[in-house]
């Protein structure tokens, strides 16, 4: 039972479409002690800003029915550490394509970080995050308005010759308008969706569970929303999509690809089980056999 599970993403061949999502895989190289990183299709690195960030105060994680809330707040060592240490160290451990996930609090900051990522030989794809709901300035604000998302995309496009993906928020009225704005400004692809904005209250303490009050909701409960967004954007745009949001099985991955995704990021499932990604990869051929699929590339956007 030999199945072709490879895909081509913005001109880069991935041995399979499984990518651990940014923020759910540590700095990446820690996981080399758990399994061979070359088994993955690609690796999305920790969300990175211009300066190091400690992140939001604790508590900043809360389990919920069907998923979890997080308000980590982009804790990261900064772009110079990413390009000077993290990415090269990870590249020394595997040949898997690496995706730099870039966040910023101004258009110029996005541009500077993208320039530094562009100059790093270890990085293959630049993913610009205009959709983080867990910071008090910037972040999602750029991804909720087509004009603002277009401005960031335009600046990032000038800063890098590498494949450029823009990560979009579901916390909008019309995600297709924002997707088209990014495509028009030169994005090579789109990643969607980021987390849904959510909140929980401790009814005994009569206070929000998270110190940040609100956080990003992820996990299996958001999967139908992600499928809808991916399908809508796939029909509205011509550039490839990395789909994410609640994926936890090979069946989920195939559904996401049928909706229009070329590759798929796995997020919260990694926090429950560090072996979630290789388990999905291992399960793919049998599920493809059951469904009569010979090549994964053939099912992209068939619905």
C-alpha cells in the first residue's frame, strides 16, 4: 500500500503536509529527543518579535470543553536569537523546511523582522502573523482590516524574497476580503485560522480565569470554523493555503485538504500528545486506502 503523501507548497516540496503549528512545538529542537524531525513536512517556529518578550502574566492557559484558552502573549527570545541561534541549531538537526512565524507591533517592525528572516539561510518560508489575539497592541489589529493587512503584506513582500504566507484571524466578518487584500499585495500563500477570541470566568473567585481576561481558543471545537474559513478563502483566492484549527487526526487533515488546504498545521493536539504529528503521518496511508485516495495532492480543494 504505497501512497503519495507529498505536496508542493509555494514551490517547496514537502514529504507530507503535516506541520506543527507555531507556539505548540517549543523552539523545535527540543523535540528532536522525542522523534526524528525529518519525518515532518515542515516546522513552524515559535512566534517571533523584534525584541525578546516575556509574555503575559500568569495564569495564561485554561482548559475548556473541546479545547483550551491561551494568552501566552508571544513569549519569545526575539528575532536575533531566532536567526542567530534557534533556526541554525534546528537546521543542524534536520533538513525539514523551516517556517519563521513573524509578529510585530508596527508595520516597520514586521518589515525589519522579515528582512532578518530573509537573510537567514536556515529559514525556508516566512509566515507573518497578523492575527494574534493575545497582545494589547498590534497583533490581531492588523488582521481585522483589509487595508491594514495589505499594508503589512506590502512591507513584508519588500523585505523578503522567500515564500511569504500571511496568517489570518477568524475574528472578522469577512475573512475573504482580508485574504484577497493580502494576495493582491504579493503574498505567496495564506495560513488560516488562528485562534478564536474567548474568555472564561472563575465563578467562585468571580474573576476571569486568565490574567489577560481574554485569550485565544483552540482545539477540536474550532475545527468546523477552520474548515469553513479555508473553503471560503480557497474559492476566493488563487494562492495556496496552510489550514489549521483543531486538527487532531489523519481524517481531519484530509477534510482540511478537501476544503482547500495544501498543507495542514497541527496545534493544540501537540500540547496533549507530543507525538501527535508523527501519529497523523503514520495513519495517513491507511486512511487514504479506505477513501480510495492515491495522491494527497489530488484532493486539494475538491469540495
